[in-house]
C-alpha cells in the first residue's frame, strides 16, 4: 500500500504501483505538499496547498480494496475495535453551548463502531429500472411505449428500497437494526454501541436546534463481540447480501468509578428501558384519548339522538384523564406559576436514564429507590388509563348507534333502510 501526494490530489496503489486510484471523499483537486502516517491509528494526515489539513481515517481498509471484494454483492471491511466511553461536554451543553458562532469548536468523532461497507449495485425501484430500459431502447432506436396502468400502479405502490444492517450479540440475539441508503459504492455508518431507543415511534426528521434537547437513545451494550450483517429490502422482500463482519466493543478503561457487576447493570438497564417504553406509550395514548374526548364532546351537538349525558360523561372521563396526566407529568398548574411540585412519572424515568445511561458505574441507591416507587405509580396510571379507554369504547358504540359523524378511532357500520 503506497500513497502519493501530487499536484492534482492524493493517489493510492494497493498492488505496488501497477495501478493508481485517486482518493477524493471530499478532498478537492489540490496540490498535496506533505503526508504523515499515524501508525497507531492507521490515519493518514494530508497537508494541502491553501486548503488546510485533511485526515484519512483508518486507511487499513484500503488493503482490502481489491476486485475480488468489490465484485461481491456487498462487502464489509474489517471493523476497527470500538472504544466504549461517555463523551464529555465541557461547555455544559452539546456542541458549542451558548458560546456563539465566533467561538470555534470542531466536532469530535461520534463514539461508537465505525462500519465501512461496499455495495456493488444500486438497489433500483421498478420505476428506475423502467426508465433505464427506456433509455437503452432510445439509444438503439427502438420504439418506447407508454407503460400499462397495472405497471404504473406497481411502481406507485412499491416501497422504498434500502440496505439493512443487523447487529447481533454473541448469543445471536438482535441488538440493533440500522437503515442505510440503497446506493452503490463505499459507505460508512456508526453504531453508537447502544440498543435501539424504546420511546414512542416518531415519523419524519427530528428538530435539532434546541441544544437542551437530545434525541432519545438506548442503553449501552455490554463489552464484547458483536456481528453485523447486511441485507437489502427490494420490492417488498428482504434478501441477504452475504456480507458480515465482527465488531469488538472494548471499554476505554479510564473510568473513575466502575460497575462491579456489569451483567447486573445490564439487567437493570433493560428494566429501565421497559419502564421508559411503557411510560412513553402511556403518554402517547393519554394524548390520543384526550383527543378522542374532544371530538366526542363536539359530536354530540351534531347528533340530536344522543342523550346529553354523553357530553357530561365525556367531561367526567376527561377529568379522570387530567388527574392521570398530573401523575405522568407533574402538576402543570403549580409548576407554571413557579410553585414547587412533585416530579411526575416521566421526569423520574428521565432522571434515572440521564444519570445511569451516561456513566460507567452502576445504579445508585437513589436510582434503585426511584425506580421501585415509579414502577408502582406507573402501574396504577396504566390501569386507570386502560379503564378510561374501556369507558370511551362503550361511549363510541352509543355514538355509532345514534348516527354520530366521524370521531377519531371509529369505523362506521353501514345502515340501510
């Protein structure tokens, strides 16, 4: 493996100089004045003329950059040992905190396992395949006909293709699934050495401008050996790409306080994750029921056959839900007026997660006590919200019998004379 800095960029050869390949990956076509190899980390430092310094991380994968590997449907390069540690926030918050744009701070590498892989061909949709076929016909001078409606319908209904990375532990249990682009070429992604988040599913891009808010994450996995496999999702089917690699999760071992029994901590993390899953679902379902009651109270005005008791009953259920909401989120009436109030279930769950999932030690006595008390309170709230849901279901039957217009969660029954 040789590197050559030229007037027109960086070139490499993996066969002793027989063939050379230009390495870009964002590096502009610029004169390379000096090269320095960081042998311990297998990084190449590049000094350019007028365009600053560049670093090619983990150049060791280039040793596997040969035709045999690139001709495979997919190939995962050997994964460098992933160091497990908790990032420090010296400014108190992520990124630059409130230092402003004039304060320079370069982003640190994201903690986790960096997995570099190659996919031989783009995973194309039916529409893309049809367009490619039409282009070839046009080049050959052959006629191109308008596709049938059935073909267009298949194109419209086809789900988006993608590459799927599946990470498993030594026991073969799935730890994480990560969705990747369906494009060919060398790509990389980072697994943060955590389980999947268990909070309520959210569709679409997440807002990232609030530095006080961070995307929810899972609990840290145990140190050890893991495996990553690649498959593709195409035309509604999953197909194994035959690419796999081993990931070694290695503790950085610079912790001041270490957990004595990591397996016991892992078990407790799983219990906390389950509590977060339940509390998140309960919170979301609480909002759904409040929305149902809002529509039910409006629907009774448009349904003369409904007794007035439906509205008053809905108001009673709404009050019960609000009391459950206080248990979940604390007393907003007090807190909004700067009065002291006891933390709700969600706040207590977040306090455990925020304290436990970003430290190297195990749970403290306060965490264990908070978990035990919160578990009992959450059980009561879940039972209460389930009971309210049953009452709302009975109310929805009355709405349908009375011919009420649509309210969320109801499917009409067809009535014919």
